[in-house]
């Protein structure tokens, strides 16, 4: 019986990866599995708070005593005696956990260095011309265990207190802007954000979100745009509070970064801006009302990498600088 089988899903990568992994949780639950656990890197467990399908959420501290903590996590995994371990992470540390888990079924991608010790291996292929989303690549790992041919969408579960936290900000129409990215070449330039701010309806609130490290960037955009009705909430909201805020927005403007996936997980109206990367990699928005905006200029250098760079390798950053601001405004549709 599926309900009796214990499953562990491993995704110890970054915020967006964990959000996309919730697609797997939704799909497994819909397929009749009721004993699902998940392992994430420490700091990302709050993303999974309130998820009704998860029995246990384990975390691995990768910053402090990484190896010692790895073996502590392994002890917990082996103690649980899982029937199935599904590893979405493609690096050696998680591969070792999977290989030594003691699970009857050890599923993972062929790119993992320890995949030769798995007994269910699936190819993970990303290319410029691909049409497969990451949640579909992940779904291939569990397709043999489910009754669903296609994956369900990622989903987060903001609680009542999360909506109460943002209630005072949403009493009038507003947009959410997440201007930052870990990678410079995945981040729409300040000049572009300033132009967007100047074109948005004056009466709408413009609410900026991000981590504490993004406060200065958001403040710079607000200052240079001289736009009215701006609120800088960078560093002031939790993941789920940010998701709750995005869910009710007239539009969310994001880069190809974690906030895009937060928006997808609450089906928020989303405009995703792709600079050096391309949606064909399989990490585009999944909301029912979503749009991708990117340059129309033919650039032989784009994409220049899967994850972006600290600076433009060609020194011109045309993939971002040539994006037409009118394409962003167009995505507002009837709201503009």
C-alpha cells in the first residue's frame, strides 16, 4: 500500500530549488503517499512550514561542521528505514546520503557522482533549446511510483499569521517588485527598474521585497525613480510572508531568481525578466497568469551560463540593457 511506504525527498540546494521540489510533494500526496519527509539545507526549512503533506522536515547545516553534520543527518535517515529516497540534488554530499540511506529504492539523477550506487537513475538534461521544465525533470524520478503522468505545480502554504503580517500593506492595489539576484547577470539593471517605476500607475503601491542584503538596492531604485507610494520591505518578511504578499498583488515583477518561484507556488500574477539566462533552461514561471520578458536582440553570447555571472563576460550586458520597458508594462494588461 502506498500509504504505508515511507518516502524521503532530498533537496539541499537553494531557495528556488526547494520551492520547485514542492511539486514533487504535491504529486506524491495526490498519488496516495501519506508518509513523506523532506531534507533541506538549514535555513530553508521555513519554506515548508504548514505543508499538510509533510510528516517530518529535516535540515542539514552545511555552513558549520558540514561533514560532522552530514553524518548526523545520515544517522537520522537510516533510523527512519525509508522505502524510497528521492534525491533531486545533483552533488556528491546528497548522493552519499542517498547511497547509504538503506532505502529499498534510491532514486536520483545521473549527474550525481554517486548515482552508480542508486537503483533508479534518470537523466537530467538542460539545454538552450529544451522545452522541459525543472518540475518535469524532477517528476521523472517518481513517475514509476505515481498515477499522475504530469507533475502538479509547486505549492507553499502561508498561514493566517503570514497574511496578518502583510494586511496593512494590501488595502489598495499594489505591485510587488523583487529587484535582486545572487548573480549580477540575472538581475535587471537599476535603470530598468527606475523606468518601470515611473510608468506604473501613481495610485498603486510599489512594494519591494528581498533579503536584508537587498535593502540598499531597493532604496536606490526608489530614490532614483522619485516614484510615489513606495514601500521597502526588503529583509522584513519571511519567505511565507513574501509569498502571501505576492499572492494578492496586481502583478509581481521578478528576475529569474527565487522570488519567481515563490510567486509560482502561490499562483501569483507574475512577470519574469530573463537577462543572461533563458526560460528554455526550464526554470520559468508557472503561475496561470505569467509572462516572460527578455531582449528581442539577437545575441550570440546569450545565454552565457546556467546560473549567471558576477559580471557580463562581454562587458556590454546587452541581454539586460536592451530589454524594452514597454514589454514589462504590456504584461499589466487591463490593469494598466
